[in-house]
C-alpha cells in the first residue's frame, strides 16, 4: 500500500527517483537536543558512535529524509549529505523555521556521486537564532548503486 504523506510534510517527491530496484536506503542517523549555531556537525549512525557508513559499490545519493520531534523555531534546520566527511552544498534538505516535522529532498542520478570505499553520512546546521534546543532528528539517505 502507498500511504498519503502527512499534512506536516515538507519537500518535493519525484517517484521516479525513489522507487527503483537499484535504489537502497542507507543508514539511520539520529541526534538529540540540537543546539544553536551548529555548522555542519556530523550526526551519528543510530546505535553506533560512527558518523559515516562505508559504501561497498559506486553509486549516487538520490535522496535525504528527516523526521523531527518538533517544528524548527528561531531558524531553519539544514541537513547535508557528507561524502568522506565533507558536506555537500548540492545535496541538502532545508526545513524552514516553523516548518514541517517531515522533510524530503531528492537529487538526480549521478549528481551526488561516490565510489566504492567512500563513506556517506549526514551533517546538521542551525543558525544563531535557533531556539528548538529540545528538537531531535532522525534522518537517512537513499542511494542508487
């Protein structure tokens, strides 16, 4: 069954990018109590202290998603895909101040490429005016191999 997205959804979905046999989810990353003025701080993988996951084959990132415990307040929340620990400004999800609890961004195949052995992760940024210091985030990636 395909279920409708909740009313608090933010982002655009391109079904052709998300639903394909060659696309795979990567990781579940989580952070609690996000502070103000974070600048591309890596989010750990759930259950691990690691912040990056190694890729066994070459491919490209085709999506990033996030579920928030509360709406951002004071500034936007920005999540960026990281490759080998370096955040990509071309692969980000921005959830506006007062925005949705669920966000999703998709990218074209081969726009955000990686090779076998490189690592993927997610980094978070907030601005100085951020006031949602009890906000928790759960996020993940979709890749095409």
